[in-house]
C-alpha cells in the first residue's frame, strides 16, 4: 500500500522563552494534523518552550544567537536545515526570519514569514527605525509568503514597505487548555495574594512596550480611592528591577505582588478578576486572547492589533495611551466597583475568542498555505482565499 510522505515543516523562532510568538508556535504545533505534517523546530535560544516541544516528541535544535542577521550562524543553520530534510520553512519574527533566509535560498525551500509584531515602531530613534524598516523590507521581499497576524499589522506593512504583500491569519488560542471551567490546582494563597480583594492581573514582559510602571502608578492612585483591590504582576524584563525598587519606596508590597515568569498561565488567570495589558503597541496580543479565553474582564490600550480584539465597553475597556495613568485608574475603579459589568465583559470576551480566535481555525488556515507551497496544483487548495499567482514568490 502506498503511503503518502508527510510534509516536513521547519518552524523557526527567535527564542525558547515563552512569549507571544512562542505561544503561537506551540499552539500551531499542538494543533497541526500529524497525519499530514511533521514539525521540526529551530530556536535561537534555549528555554521552557523547547522543553514543552520535546515533551510533545517534536525534534528541536538550538543554535544560540540573540542578533538578527547574525551571518556567523548561517552556516550552522543551513547544515541543520539540510540534515532535517524539510519541505518548507516557517519563520516567526524578525530574528528568525533574518537568520533563516540564507539557508532557505541556498536549499531552494519555500519560506513562510509570520510578522507577529514589526521590529520597528513609532517610539524608536529615527535612524534605528529606518534601519529596522530596511531589515523588514528585505525579509518580506525574500519570503515566499508573508503572514500578518492582524489587519493593522498588515496596514503597517503597507505604509512602510512599498510593494508589501501578506495574508492575514489571526492568532488563535487553544480553548480547551484555556478553559475557565477546568479545575486548576493553583490558588490565590499559593500565589501570595489575598482571597478577598478584586484581583487585577498583568502577565507580560517588564518592558517599555508593556508599560508595567505606568500600570503600577495608576494602581497606586486607584488604591487610594478603593482599598479592596490588589494587583498581581507576573513576568521578567529590563524594567523589573526598577519596578521592585518603586514598590519598596512606595511601601506597597501588601497591595502589589510581583512574581517572576511562570508557565502555569491558565491557573494564574483563573485566580484573577481583571486582566490588564497597557501596551504602547501590539501585533495581535496572544496574552490578551488567553485571558479572554479564560473569561477574564479586560482593560487594554487602544493600540493597533488590540483594537481588533477589544471593542470598548462591549467585551472590555480600552484606554487612551496619551493619558494612560489617569485612564487606567478610572477603568480600574469602574470595574472594581461593578461586578455585574465585569461578568458581562468577561462572558463577551470568551465568546470573542471562541468565534474568531481559536487555535484550530488558525492552524487550518496556515496548513492550507503549507499545502499550496508544497503541492501548488493540489485540489485541497481550491478553497484557499488566494493562489500562488497572488503571492510574493
């Protein structure tokens, strides 16, 4: 009996730590049809994502670099790709895309490039931004197919990169794993937070983009008006030390709890009442979608990809980045004092993810791209929203 060989796909990612792009890759691998596809993963740093993939019996490789366009690693990358005997490559993010391009070209392999969030943004030095736009222009033009994770992500590409083309496939969440009706062993007591307060939660990197210090300042103001609230912040990053110093200086350790990065995200979310994401920019934030899948009330900023998920006062509250601290304070106090409103927004949030942002749907759309790149004349692609003539090959 003839057995059709599986399509072997190399997933390439910048790091082994868990972030938005890494969570996306995990969902993609976990939901991939293993009767048709075989994933292999190349990461440029080690970390818990690699451990998770190995537990799933996925072949992984780490070639260490924290630099984009690190030509000193390209030979090793090419050798691994050749040894892996893959049919196509899927790069996630700038560092991965820039460091896999040469191997893809040398081995004449199709390259899918997912833009999880552009490496350039409005708050950068003009020269830095110009250099990063040039880098993204180079990668997107060399890729066979570009995927934008949101329509705003795509529009930013149109604005800055002449001739840019992509297909939009929204990030998706595993609604079985992120299910508020599951039993979670984690408790507020085990996290060191009070059980009788309205719990606001921040799970993200402590970086300028995510604005953890602005959230802490806003929470301090809200606390003065309502002492029955608590803030839990989970994550690491370059602003973590400053956050810890501020917390001690303001003597707010009893009201704001800071924890390092953890992998048991569904359990942490289950303990909270409100999830807060005060970003300055986003592609399509997976952490936000995970919180919504867990039926959490949302406060987020009105930036690019986030605005495609949250409709203000329908499934959450959007605040203005230009007046972030007072706007966050107002939203915190409004939700802390209105349980019925929290429940309304939380239910709407879960419905949003179930209907528009589920992992199985996302994976199916990406699998269609894989199929068409490997078998461009296959009948399986008749329903695809594009064909190869429309793609930037």
